[in-house]
């Protein structure tokens, strides 16, 4: 999301969160059982278990970087922030995404750190 398209007081993560919530409501309103079950499974997978939620969110972030999904990256960054991930933990995790995904991941790292900066200045 470009900064130019944002209003003066909007952060990219706030715009993303609002849009995601609105679109999820539309999706669930129209979704069939398969989609609803998948979304429930996704929710269940990130619950704390043998692996804590913070680690699972970092794993989700790395996978999202490798898959190059901006929406998924933004979502997992927000979840990581809410789970108390430190900048150092985030950087180390994203370096794994870079190693696995290669240099094509670099533009996504740039946008991810921009979002992370916005989250920390809330």
C-alpha cells in the first residue's frame, strides 16, 4: 500500500485492518461450508499449543514472505506485534524468509519493515 494513497493521519496497517475486516464480513456472509471450515482451521492452527502463539505467528510471517503475499504479511505483522514480538525477533525471523525465498523477497521485507515501524509508533 503506497503512502501516497493514505490520508494524513492513516497508517497502512490501520487501513489494511479495516479493509480486511470489511472483506471478511462479506466473505463469511457469502461463504459455503468449505470456506468456513478452512477459516476455522486457520484460526485453530494459530492457537497456543506445544508451540506458543508468538512462534506460530513468526512462522506464518516467514511463510507469507516466501509466498510473497502482502496481505498475509501485514496480518502476521499485526499479530506478531500483538504477541509482543521484538524487533530483533522479527528481523531474525524475516532473515529466514529471505534465505528460503531468495532476493525476490527483498521488496516484501521493505514493506514489512515499513508496516512494523507504523505499528511501533502507534
